[in-house]
């Protein structure tokens, strides 16, 4: 579903990505591990159309996203791609439900349908009692689950998560990870997750290791066990 070929990226004279190849199937949960500074976030940004490679191409289904720009790119990203970051960036003055709805409303989807899906997502993520609370009244784990629901509101093809559990304790990290699997079961949702958490990476379908700007190691965890 997602294929990237020969991705290169430089910042100044520093070569951050040195020819990354990656390919992800629909419904897969793939994790990326690797040392700090190895280019994981840079790669995720490029795959997620937030940044452009210097060389190489990213295909989502049959669309070459590397060539998109301007409004076309913004619309494409809104419609097809979800993001979860380490820090959730929820809007403090809006309720959990509104935070989830906003990207759907911005996309111009039917207001009530968006609200209905937001309620269903929050329910699925165990937050049906928190719909009308503002982020400040929620725990860290709850806030991150709201961010996951928000990433899913437009029914994206793929969700990119950059250290989504980096700010959570072990129990909450494990729970969030389990929720990714629940969402896969429910929607056949595809996830690409950058993580420092070796235990959670091990639970994915596939674990990719980045080192020095390349994917150096790939483990198919189903075959391995
Ligand atoms: P990781 O997520 O694996 O820790 P990053 O992709 O964030 O790694 O960063 C890889 C390298 O690229 C680091 O050396 C970082 O300092 C550099 N880098 C990342 N983003 C920028 C940027 N916008 N400008 C300059 N250098 C950057
Ligand atoms: Mg990073």
C-alpha cells in the first residue's frame, strides 16, 4: 500500500537518509526502532508528506505523493494520512470530542457524521465518559488516546506515530499499543510506529531497525516466533 524507494535527505552537509527502502501492506502494524539521530523522524515526515526527499519517491497506492504540492498536497494529507506525535498538541480550549472532530470539520465533511464517528472512536478507545472534558482534565494516557482518535477521524489509509508512548508510563504505553491492534481489528487500520520501546516493537507484525540513515535490519515477528 505504501512504498518508498531510494529515499535520500540531507540537512546542510549532513546526510540523514541514505537510500531508504520501505514497503508496507494494508492492515500491517510495523515498528521502526533505532538510535537517536538515526533519521527515524525524518523518514516518518517524508513518508507522511510533511517533508520532501532530495531523491527517491513515496507511493501511496498508485499516487506518487512526492510530486504533490500546495492545496493538492494538503487535501491529500488530510484525507489519507493520520499522525500521532509524542506530544499530542490537543487544543486546550476544546473538549475531547471537539478535538477529534476538528480535522473532520476542516476537511468539509458532514458535521453530524464527523461527530458520530468521533464519538464511536472515543468509545472504542475507552473514553466514552470523557467526551466533554477538556484535555487539561484528562490523564496523559487519556490525552494520547484522544490524539489517536483525532488521527483516525478522516479514516486515513495509514497512521504514522512518532514515539506515541514516549511520554507515557509502562502500563499506559502497553495499553496504547494494544489499542492500535484493536483499531486494526476494527478498521484494518495500518500503522507505522517509531518507538524506543523494544517490548512494544517486538509485538508488531514487523520490526525495522534504522541505523545511520538506512534500514539495516528487518524482522518478521510472525515467522520468527
Ligand atoms: P531520530 O528521529 O532517529 O532521532 P531525526 O530524524 O530526528 O532522528 O534526525 C536525524 C538527524 O537529522 C539528526 O542529526 C538531526 O539533528 C538532523 N535533523 C533533523 N531535522 C533537521 C532539520 N530540520 N534541520 C537540520 N537538521 C535536522
Ligand atoms: Mg525522532
